[in-house]
C-alpha cells in the first residue's frame, strides 16, 4: 500500500511558523539562561553608557557662578 501525504498551503505555513517560533524561543531562553549563569558567577562586563547623563551636579553650577 502506498500512502500519499497531502500538505495544503495552510498546513505548510503552520509548520514553518512552528519551526520559527521554536527557534526564537530557544534563542531567547538560552540568552536569558546564560545571563543568569554569568550573573551568578560574577562574569558580567560592565557596559559603558554611550549617552551622557543629563543630570547636573551642584558643583558644576557653582564653578560657573564664581566666574561672574
């Protein structure tokens, strides 16, 4: 007996969507798990903030007031 499988476009799209969802889930889960493992062992690198802070220190304003 020969059995022929029929995949309509909807089923094919569903299979592709499931594969993409599983791959994305594995990637996101592994990143989160690795972050937690690195944090536990203290292996995280401190990231430098590329943006300057908009907070003004009081000492910065005192310097400009003395010049006047």
